[in-house]
């Protein structure tokens, strides 16, 4: 997971070690807004760029009420 401003692209080691390589100036992904926060709408995620998992394979936890 990366925390970046909306619309900012994320680069990896290939760009770090070759800063003159071409790279997009805008992030290519779509966002959704949830409770005032923006989140990228990915269909998969991975940990350490090793193995990808489908987002649809996981379910969200029920929201807890912290108002009391």
C-alpha cells in the first residue's frame, strides 16, 4: 500500500535507479471516495510484489460503532 496525494503516480526501483527513464506524470488509476477519503479502485493487491490476490476474495469487516 502506498499513501500518496490523489493523482500522483507511484514509481518503483526501476525509476529510482534510472531517473531519466520515461514515466507518466499522472496516476493511471480510478478513485472512489469513502467517508471523505479517496481510495484507488484496485481489483487485485499484492504483498511485496510477490503474489497477487483478488480483492473480491475478501469481505469487509462490519463497521463498529465508536460513537459511545
